């Protein structure tokens, strides 16, 4: 039961998403360019809003970045698995062995949190 509490805790989802957002802010400045922040900052804002609002509205706010993550995974899964086989790319390198599994774990964490918040079974729900 402790694992389910961990997976459905919106604080843990917010922390995992914050790690992803901070990494992408670094990528925006180091590799992609500042225009990449147009995508990254709204996702960070949605995650922060989901953490502060909680409940069904928080679940809906967290669902938006999760849907974006799932869309990216659906469209780039073959490239991701290829990077895992070949040791990454020029920009990320061996860190891809940490990033991709963490990103997939964050998707799972988000889904579990969304379900708990939407059902009202999280410890933050207003019973």
C-alpha cells in the first residue's frame, strides 16, 4: 500500500515533473534555443497549478502535460529505443539511460496521481 500512496501522491508527481521541466529549461538554453521555452514553461505552469489546486481540477491540469508526454512518446518511441541501444545522441549522451526511464516513470506517476485525485481517494481530497 505504501507504493500506491507514493505513486498517487501529487507532491511526488510535481517533483518528478519539475525535474523534467528543469532539464528541458537547461536543454532550451544549451541546445535548442530560447524559443523551446514556449513549450516548456506552460507545462511547468500546468504542473505547478495542479499541485496547488489538487482535486479534480488538479487532476485535469496534470492530465494536460501527461497527454503531451504520451503524444511525444507515441511519436518518438522508436527514436528513444534506438538511442537506448546506441548510447544516446551528441547532446545528451549516456544520460539517456537515466532520462528515458525516469520520463516513463513520471508518466506512470502522473497517471496514478490523476486517477487518485479524480476519484477523490488521495490524502488531499476534500471529503
